[in-house]
C-alpha cells in the first residue's frame, strides 16, 4: 500500500496517458498558412484595388481569417462559466473491489490520467475569482473502461432538493433582469426572495455564508460529489457512497474585506495561484475519501440519504481514504481544454451508478442538453480534451463537425459487418444499471423524510469556531443589508431563527428590525399547490450530534507552509544577512518569498550585497500574501517609515490576522509605527497572536502554518 502523503510522482504508463500531442500544433519554425495549409506570403495587408482602393471580396485569406475570428467565441456556461483547470493523475492506495468493479478503483498499479476544472457558479467568465460563491470541483477520469466524471462542488450539500427548481435558483441568483446588476453576487433581492420562500435551502445557505465560500486557494478547499451514489461489485452487491476530496494543504480561507480588495488588486487570484503552483512544481494534491453505507442501513439515519440538502456527518460514517489526486500539468491552450471540456454526471463506468436523488436525476438531462447548445454539436465527445482513451465504437454517425471518418454500416443488429460492433456482456465489462426494484405510483411530490430543513443547518452553525460564527454572522448582515424589500429581510430572519435564535437576533440588530416570533406562513413554497402547503410545519429532528469537527476549518491541517506567499519589506541598507537567512529558511519549507521595495531592480544591503526586488509597493498588496517579514537595518527601516504604502501594508496584514515577523529595527517599526504597537510591548521574544518580534525563522514558520490568528478580531473587528 502506498504511503498516503507520499508526493512522489509515480511512473505513468504512456499508453494510459491522455496524450494530446497528436492534436497539438505549434508554430515554432513554421510558415504561416491558411486553414487549408496554403502558405501565406503577406499577413499584414489585405488585397486591394490599388494602394488606396477598396478591399476586394476575392481576398479569400482575409475572409477566412476574419470569419474564424468572428466565430471564436462560443456561448459561455450558464453556470460555472469562470473556471480554471489542470491535468494530473489519480493513484489508488488500496483496492476497494469488495465494493465496486470499477477498474480504476481496483488496481493499485494503474495510474489514471485526470483533467480537473474548478469554477465559480454565479458569475460570468470575466467575473472575479473572489466572489462569495460555491466553487465547482469536477474531475474527469480517463479510465480504461471509458471516461468517468465526478462532477462536484466544494460544499457537500445543495440549495434545492429537486432539479425542477434549478432554473428558478439560477434565475434568482443571476444579476437582476432589469439592469444586469450585481455581477457574481448573491447580495440582492431576487436571490434572497427565492431563498426566503425555500426553507430547504437553509443548510446550504449556512455553508454559502461561511468562510467556505471564500477559499484562500483552489488548492486549499475540499471537494464533494454532493449526491449519494451507488457502488456495485462483481457479485452485483450495491452500497451507497458519498465522495470526498481532502486537500493535503488543509482548508483555508480569506475574509470578506480581504476578498473584496483582492478582487480589485488581482481578479485572477485563484487562477494565477493554481497555474503558478503547478508551473513551479508545487503540485496540488487531494486524497479521495469515501463514506460507504450498506443498503441495510439506508434508513437508520434521521435524514434521507437521497436528500441533496443533507450530508452524512463523519462521526456517524467515517471517511475511508483510498487514493490521491495530483495535478502536475497546466493546459497548453485555455480554450481548447479548460473551456471546451464537457463534464457530465452521467459519464459512468461499470461499478458506479446513480440513486434516486431527484436533483441528480434532473442533472442527467441538463448536462447533455447544455453541451449541445454550448459546443454546437452532438460530437462534443470528439474534442480532444473529451475523448476517452478506451476508444468510441458505435453507430452514431455524422452531425455537425464530425471528426471521425467511420467505415462500415451504421445500424444494429447487422450481418453485413459481422455484427460489429458487438454488445458487451457484463462479464466483458459492459455497463448494466443496478437492478433496483421499483413498484410505485407516479406522483409529483416529495417524501416526508425530505422535510427537515433546519437540523443540519443548526449542526453546521454549532460546529463552527467562534471566529467562523462571527464571519458567518457578518456575511448575513452584509447580504441582507443589500436587500431592499423589508418583507424579504423579515422572512429570512424568520427562517434563520429556526436555525439559531441568537444568530437571527445578531443579524436583526444590523438590519434595524425585530426577529419575527414565528416564521411567515405558508413557509415552504416548494410544496405542491394542492392544499398541503398550508399543513406544512417546520420539522426539526433531535439529532444525536450537537456538533461535528469535520464541519469547521479550525481543525484543518496546520503543519505546512508549502506554497504560502511571504512578503519581505525592505529598502537600501537592509540587514542582508537576516533577510537572506529568513528567505532561505522559508523557501526550504516550500514557501514562495517575494522581496518588496519602493523601486524595482536591486537594493543594497548593509554588507553591500545586491538583493533583487520582485515587486514594488505600487503593484504589491498585503491581501495577495499570507505573511509579512520586516528585517532590520536602520537605513532600510527609516526609508520604509516614509512610505505610506508600507504602513498600510503592515496594518492591513495585521487587521486580516496574518502572521507578521520582524527583526531588530524592524520590530521597533512594528511597535512604533503601526497598530501592533498598541498591543505589544517592545522586546517581546515570543509568538503572541502570530506576531514574531525575535526574527527567528522557526517561530515564524510555525506561525505561518497556523494560517490566521483570528483572536485579533476581538479587538480589531474586520468584516467577514
């Protein structure tokens, strides 16, 4: 069995790699040509009737070039439009053949190529990476049995229980139709109007208002399959399964004030972070975990496994770690790969199947329909990034932009082609749907087991740390303060009071209204309009769990500073020995260190050493870094004190609860020139709330690994 945290890249069988080289073109050393391969003599001037004459229609080179340009853009995704992606591989730690016959989950010697796309949900392609939003987390496995797509999010639950409500949800959260405002934001009337009428959304809303909606990096967030799926083994025995991706860097976030500033400083913050990490060899890693529930235990919980607004607490069903995902290669062409990749929860392999989750069932239609519209053809599977390694053999022919030149007949059964291609029996690896017994009447409705909308929302809130609760409260205050209709704010407070009364009261103070004594009735507008809606009452099950450690980021991994961005603030006359040692020690632990000064080029240290400057204070900002170090050197510190941007840089890092270290005169600067001096006496030689004034790299490294020191917020409140 492979070691779980072994980041060494395994040797990949070349036959199993999703090799796009045969579809990749480079212009290096080549002549310009038309799309038909004709070499172009002049690409700078169109064909004209004389030097000052009109352009001639016969210029077929111009027409081809302009026509192609006019059609370069395809419709963006309705949701998940803004994305980032990378290639990688999945390595299985141990076989789970006892649960599934899926080949890539059985053989530890097989390395499965993958393509992973991360995304925001609500915004357009040009929106900010740091919007408060759910993040898509979709993985395409190129297995020997065909492509398997695990299409998920960074949150384990969803807003709605039935796919018929999905268009309404997205219409509500998108910019309002009369003015197309706001972009990539849920803080407006239509969204909260919808949520206030849909109590089933309350669990997901708690996640969306939490720090999970503001990840520090795509590499530092969890992924979930959201739905309950089935695993089926060779004996046709089925178990229920929930999929989890656990990041080896831990789960970390930014705060709302920081997110807004990052959006202004670098709206590509997450995209750039992912690209640069892979480019530098700091490959992002996640472990794949499964929560497995035997069929006999389907009804043993106080929630319904088929309800997508519910999760299985890890205390009830532990997550079994079975393998690792590593991203090790950036795309060669954003459009050809990241933009054209087509995921679909219906892309299965033998051994994995659906359940009757009503949200999942609706998605099975929606994804195919969307790809037809967006990519313009039923042949989207022939786009290189979407091609399965196992090959495609069927009678589905022709269509717009067909790439394959098929031979032979296109019907089945046949004798003229020897019966080919044959149907595959189960023993040959043919897919067979799970033989689930169904004996029911047609009905438009929902099981009563779906009607508990508050217990898990309360569980999530109770599981948060004090800082996380404060951030969540401030998120509600911000969002609902943007809502103009008083009735919507009142309905939301009524729903929130069912989750936690103190939470509702803390939000109500900011809104200047009182918490309703009882939620407005009728409360659940998702009930069929046949009279049952009037009978609906809030259902709250007495769960055996009061909190779950897995739901809080406070208990995440805090033992590494790999890929953390560290700013060193310096000027001429800096203590170059101190600076060099700190930089060397931090980089040895995997951190990325940038020297920031007033001007680009080089600064000179006390010993006349030339030190390269990576950024100046015009382009650098504390919100783009995880920690700050200020080395000594009287001349350097004197010049830094004259820079307003430096003072703001330090103050902002302090307010955002980031680790800050200083040495010698640098420590004096912190104590005399910033807010830090109000809280720390001169000469402290210990870590206090992430402030390291002794210049020791080991202490600073320990502080960075903890990510943030939220206790500072008690005296210096920051918007969540």
